C-alpha cells in the first residue's frame, strides 16, 4: 500500500460522515483527525492504518480520501460476523479492524472505548477506554 501522509481536515467533513453513519465520533478521535486525517498508529507491535474522512475540499483531497471511513465501514459491514452497527476506522493489513461501537445513550461528549474486531474468529476485544490513550 502506498502511504499517504495525513493532513488536516475541516470539521464539516467529519459531521457529514457522522450523519451518513448515524454515529458521533468520540471527541479525542475527532480532534486527532482534524489535525491528521488518516495516518497510522502502533498498538502492541501492530501498525494500524487509520481511514480518513472523505475530504471534498478539492479534487486532490477527494482522490486521497476516496477509501474513507464511510466507504470502508460499509464494505466491512457486508462481511459475516462483523457487528452491524460498528464503525470501522482502521485496519492492520491482516483483516482485523479497529472499531467503535455505538452506545445506547444520547451523550456523545465522553470517553468511548476502542475495540479490535478479529476477522478470523469474529471476536471483539476492548483495547482502550478512549482513543486518546492509543496516541
């Protein structure tokens, strides 16, 4: 895969994704993505490629963010065993995904756990109480 360096994104594009996915992203994730839309994080010796938000600012940004959180989440939801309401926001290249799971409450301004969905077993494992701890 060609690594494309992350760049800032305007909050309006995050809001569009939230409306499309019917999910409000945790504040720590939103803030990180506004500074660096995409990129990589390392968790327990595994490199995770974060899906960017679709950036419609210009043609170059559209092309760079075509494979985005909305697109990837919709694709992975077609897989057997993937939680129907989960939001896929990163992958490790081995078929496993970092996901957010929606809460049953309306509050969205608090820490939200991060999970790994393992494609081989369809197991879901919590790895952090909040995205911020992974940075």
